[in-house]
C-alpha cells in the first residue's frame, strides 16, 4: 500500500466533493474572502422584491430626514 498521495489525487478528491454543493460554493467563497455582506447585498439587489423593499426603506428614511430638516428650519 502506497502512503504517498500526489497533488493530483488531492485536487481530484476536492473536485469530486464540490459537485454535491454547487449551490453553496458561492457562499463558501464569500465567507472565505470575508465579503459575506457584499454577497448578501448583491443577492438582495438581484431579487426584484428585495430591490423594491430596499428602495422603499431608503425612501422612507430620506423622507423622515427631510421632514426633520424642514421642521428644524421652521418650514412647517
């Protein structure tokens, strides 16, 4: 029995194991690169409902700040 494992054998074993988890490979890569937040933002923006929700929340926040700025300037 040969105890030496070549680099080819290691790479071959890694490629066989990744086929089962193709859907999670992008998340795994994002975690490894420490960019999970960027991944979540991109996935949320790609989703039409997520994009609408994000735009709505940002508009509500902007409207709140505009109201407070107008109130402090005594416009209303």
